[in-house]
């Protein structure tokens, strides 16, 4: 047998013996050296550990676990009071907007300079226009309103870039006497110098418009699915109601999971009878009843 085979056999034997002794409550203080080269030393313990040095019983207490003095505790508290962030309203407002850059991609739709009442009116107009009926629709309407609020910043931001650039580059081409030609050259320099900023605005505008279109399409699809489901449920519930009515049985739509009322089904019956009456088909309505329904 080779030396390597003998060494591995010794290691396996030592591991088996250690496992047996571990069950008996014996712990071995060992290192990661080869078992055949290092004798095992047994000490009484609650279990066995292999290859990990054990701490002596008199090991010093780590510094972080030692009790701190009253003076040190008072100093820590004093330092904490000096690290509470901005104290003024203006400072806190600036701090809260640290993550906001152009206001086109930020999570917070409102900038510190935005008119909060104007934004609320903008949101209210969207709620009135789309009239959401559940939480999912409300979330989509809110997202549409926020996206359009960001879109409203595009034109002012682009205008501000041009205004700043024209001031900074106003002294270019002093030898050109024709003002139109000179301004045209300066505008060309602005396009070159600020093309990254202007391109970014155009990119953000496309992204925001795509997002608004996607949210609107999702809202339309939700409403189409809801209308389809309600129509299917109404047809089923209506046929059940007509059958129950013919047998003079009570009918509670909510019991069957329907969200419409008996009044809605009665109105549907009247509508069907009115259609028959107008077309000259047999109808249970008299002329006076028809006139009353037409109100």
C-alpha cells in the first residue's frame, strides 16, 4: 500500500473513533493536521469539535462586551444628538429630495419647487375622468396622472437648458457681424455642447409616454374584462331571476355571488318589453305604461 493510501485509511479510522466518542460526550482538541501524525487528546465536554481550536476558560472578555463607563456613555449620547440630520424645515426639505435629479425618473413625483395644490387638482381631474372603481384601477389612474405630471416638466427643462447655454456661449463668434448667422452658429454650438442633456430629455419623454400608454392600455383591458364578466354574470343571474319569478319564488342575487340587484333586473325586463312594444311585437306593456317608462 502506498503512503497516501495508509494516511487516508488512518484519517477515516480516526474520524470513526471520534464520532463514537462524541456520542459518549467526549470532545477532542485537535487541529487540521493529519490524524496519523497528530495524537488526539480527549477532554470531558458536551460534544465533539474537529479541526477548530478551543478557547481557554480564562479567555479575556471581548472589548465590545465590556461594560462602558458613565463618562463614555454620556459622551456617546452627546455625539448622537449632533448627528440627527438637518434641523430646519428648509434643510429637511432639501434632504428629502437628495435622490431627486431631473424629476423625470424619481420615485417621488413632487419636487420641492412643485405646487402641491396644483398637483392635487391634476390628480383629481384624472380621478374624475377615469372614475376608478377598485384599488387596481385607482393605482393605474394614479400612475397615469404621475407620468403626465412628469411629462409636463419636459418643455420647461428643455427651455431652461437652452436659456443657460445661450448665456454661457453668448460671447462666441464675435467676428460675425450678421446677428442671424451668429445666433445660428451659437445654436449649433449649443446642440453640440448639450446634446447629451437634450437627448436625455427626449429619451425620458419617450419612456414616459410609453409608460402612460401601457398603463392606459392595462386600465382599458381591466375594464373590458370586468364588463365582459359582469355581462356573463348578468345573463346567468337574469335567467335565474325570470325562472324564480315565474314560480313566485324569492330571489337574492348576492346569495349566488352576483353584484347586481333585483331592481336592475326589473329595469332590464322593462327595457326588453319597451323594445318589443316599439317594434310592434307582443308585449306586456300598455301604451300608458310605456309612456310612463319613457318618463
